[in-house]
């Protein structure tokens, strides 16, 4: 069965089965995805981390499916009902839904009406009426009266016979698949407001009377409606027959049931009974089952899409450009409680803390300015990091005034403080700063996340960073697993300085557990700096496997071996030595020697262990050892005098930072304490299906203010700077971009645009604003 699983995954990934087989073997042997992706390219044929994550996920699903398959086969076999045909179907299915459909008739269950009727001897009656429509039901039923089993009259006999056939219909796997396919293509999701809840559920008003194809409901709308139902404001139902008059009682699904059993309903004596059986089976048994299943499938799709959004945004945030190792002063803005101040050196070590009160109600402006100026000069500060929470713009103006008055040549930068308060009160922060007040820890975090966003943000639960879409409405276990994978991939892509990394950062390195990370820090505290990667082997409980997995991702600057500062794995040091010896050079002279390295042919240095992909990576790494894949550091410049929503004017062109990307557009921080939304249709002049084709979290963009609703705290923006406020930009965009699409798709896009506009102005925007607060 394992080979069958590998072949299926290979087909899905569009790669060779032997690549998947090799990757599965590596995973089963305890290798991590980052290690396999980086250092086992020859073995897997070059599978990257994204492919390996998908492979790992599908492998878990299919193995769970196989375990369930074996349990089901055993159960049916023990009942003596496992036929060769049924066994073949069970073995061939690759869907958990189909597997459970096949098991349904054999699944142990409480005694049902159908089983009770069979025990009463009514199965022959059911078969006769179902298969022989010319049989007269009342007359035939009179032959099955049985006082012992409480079959006192023909009605009871016919009811029992009906229950038997209804259960057969509800447990027919092939019929269920036919109905599922039809409903997936055609069924509507119908959302209605619960009577009397209109005012209380105002935030869901866009869904008070909403209908759309259940298989195509976008993630954000599906999760919004599901939340509305969970909060008691909406009812969600499935309409199996869109376009059909409500007065028409019969569903097309009843026709499908009749066709499946080759039942032709005319005026035969048993046809009324047979029609009733079909109708009851659909309405009482199958439709409820199908509605639950399709709703669950919709929720699952929406969750996966929402988790993908969160994961993508988190990756963009973690891989944001670091300001670098510069002395930084962090300002955590506040009004009544004051602004918290923390100075950290180039390595992130805390040098000083303070609390200042430049704003109302205290207004100790000059005193605050003197205190901060003194700290800047005393510790030779290069950067000021300002949190973007309450009083951020006032504090930004204070910092600008300070720089101007004191003639300082330093840069001020506004950074996201999402999750800073969570970190401040965490056990990790308490362990790191046991003597420091909780409120001051936030200022330290703000300063450090400007120096290196990745190193600081790994200390915070990814779910608390605030770049998700309906993050509380999705499976928390799936979300955590996916986000943890994103953090792990980002940390290992950048690499970690072994001599400065925190335990939280080390924990995310491939092969290191929380215990091993702490053991590394303890060893460092006792013995001083690591001088070589080989010294890691002296760390308590860090065995050969853990060393193999982590060593290539850990960097030692100015150590004994220059290769320890690179991404070259210690196992490949002999390759570098071979290159040096063949060319009569010292290893040190190879590093950064671009002219020489570009002349090398990887194939000349391959052996039984290292192929062309690895040798190519080694040569690239020697050219730029320890290179950081993150972009160059840039910041947004907020407009002077624009600090609150009331300062915005329609038509203004402003600079801002993309704070979050959803399926229907991007949220941009323009420095007024409320992010504005650039709808997907206003991101660019060309047609796009995903906002991430144009922007990602952390991007610096120019936007035009299209609409400001101070009361509802809504700001509409456009990145098409030629757009005129007041025009229907979404519609015009769709018109321009639709020319290359079929007419049906053009109409659907216009409908999606209208629906997404409603979604933006409804529940999602309110929920997102709440999450941002």
C-alpha cells in the first residue's frame, strides 16, 4: 500500500514516484523538511520545501485513510459480508468520504426502524412493492400482519417496508456519490436572518438574504456566514434546486434516486407507495446528510484558504527586511500611562529603560525630549522604532521634533506592535526579563523587531501576530501546524547566529527541540562563544542526528573555520577542501572570490555522495557566504499633518505599508490608526485573481484616498493613482479586465465584485477592525 500512496502523491505533485519514495523514506528516518529541501536534493530529485510540505501533509492523510481502510475491511470481514467486489472498491478509493459511504451499510449502529421491520419479517414485502409496481400495497401488506411484532394493521406493515427501503437508499454508496456530484455542481447556500435579530446582528446584514452556489462561496464570505450562524443571527440551509419555484415540492434529487434504481413512476398500484418512499428517503434521510456534508466541505475549503492567507502573510512579515545590527531605541506609545522607552545595543541587549509623558494628560513634553535625547547620545543610537498602536502618530511627531531640535542624524521607523503585549506577559519574556516591568518589555520587543523581525517575532505565538483572516473560526490545530511550518521554513532559510540566538529562535531550527535549544544557551553561558560547529556535539543530549539536521542552519561568525559562517553543511566541508586543493588555493581564499568561483564546473567535483545540485549550491554559497534572502530595508514615510481619519481628504495620495492581504484586497497602514482597504480590483489595471500577484505584507506602496467613512471607521483606497473618487472603480476594472474572458466568466466576476464589496463593508471588515484593535 505504501507504493500506491507514493504513486498517488507523485501524480498529484507531478513528479516521479521515485522522488516521492525517497522523500518519504527520509521523513520516516526522522529528517526535517528544511534539511531535506536544502541538503538532500540529489536524493529527492530537487523537491523544494513547498512540495515537501504538501507531500508530508498528503502522506499523513493517506496513511490515516489506509489505517481506516484496514479497520473497515476487518469489521466487514468479521461480519462475514466482505465480497471480492466490495473489497476491491474499498482498496481502490482515495477519499475518506467515499470510504465511509462504502462502510455505511455495515457500520455497527443502534437498532433502527428498518432493522426492527426486518426482524418483524417485512423485508419480503418491501422487496415485492419496490420491484413489482403492479402489486397492490394494501392487499400485499395484509399478508404480513404480526401481533407478536406489533404489526397490527396494513399501515404499520407498509410503514415498516418503507423504512427498510429508505435505509437502503440512504446507505447506497454509488447513489450518494451521484447525488453529491449533482449537488456540488448545483446546490445553493441560502443565508437568512433570524426573525427579530436584524438590529442585533447588523454586522451580518450583507447575509440577511444571501444565495450563492455552495461550491463557489469565497472563503471570507463562507466564514462570515458560518460565524453569523454560530452567533445566532443567521440560518444557513442548502437549496438543492436553484431556480425552481418554491411551490414545486419534488426535488430533482428524487428523480436521480428513481433513475439510479431504474424506477419508472406511472399509475401502477405500488407507484404512490414507491414515490412516497423516494420522497421521504430524500427529505428525511439523504438531504440532511448531504446538507451537513456539503456545509462541512465548504467550511473545510474556507478554512484551508484562510489558513493559506494567514501563512502567506506570516511568511511575508517574518521575511521582512531587517534594519540590521544597529543600536535602537524602542518607543511603545501611550497617553495616560506614558510612552515606554527601551534602548538595545546592536545585538539586542537591553541597555536602558524609561517611561516618558510627552502627551496629554501629563504634557511633560520638554522633560520627555531631554530624557530621550540623553539616551540617544549616551548609547549612540542609530534608529528609533515606534509602535503603531494608540498615540503612535503623536509619538512619531514627537520623535520627528526631537530629531529636528537636537540635529540628530538618525532614522525613525514605525513598526507593527501586533503581539507585543502578548509577548510582554508571556512566560518567555518573564524568563528573559525577570526584573523588568511588563509594560517595558513591549518597548524592548518593538526595538528588536526593527533590528530583526524574524528573530523577535518567533517569540510570539504566530496566531497572535494579527495577519490572519477569520483566524478564530478555523481549525486551531491545522492553523498551528501550518504556521509552525512557515516559521520553521523562514528561520532555516535565513539561518541563525549560534552565538546570539535566543532559545525561542533556536527552537525553530531544524532538528532542535525546546530542550536542546535551552541546552545550547546554557552551554554558551557556561563556556562562552562557540568557536566551531563541531563544538555543538558537546551540548547535552545533542546527538548525531540532531547535529546533522541543525548544523547547516547555524552560523558562527569569526570562528575557527570560515565555512562555519556559511550555509555549507559540515558533511560537505571535504568537497570545499577538494576544490581548494585541486586549484592549489587555501579554503579561505575561495570565499567571496567571485571571478574564480564562476569559472568552476560543478560536475568536475561530484562524487558518490555529492551530485551537481549540492556542488552548485556550495559554489554559490562560497561566493556569498551566509547571504540573507530577505530584501533591503525600506520604510514608509507618512504624510505630515495626517495623523487621524479626520485629517484624510478624498483624492489624497499617501505612502503606506501593506499590513495584511486578504482574498479580496490589501489593507494598508497610512498612519491614521485605521488601516484602509485597497479592493482587489483597485490594486492594478490588469485582471488578477489573487492580490498576492501584486502586493504582500510589508510592501511600501502609494495609494489614493477614494472614500472615508469616519463613523464606521472605513477607508477605501486605490493603488491606481489615476482613479477618480466617486467612480465605480471596481466595475470599471472588471469591465477593462474582462475582455479576455468568456461572457459567463465576466458576469461571474462582476457578481463576485459586488459580493466582495458587501463582504468588505460587512462582517469581515468589522471583525478585522476588532482584531486589529
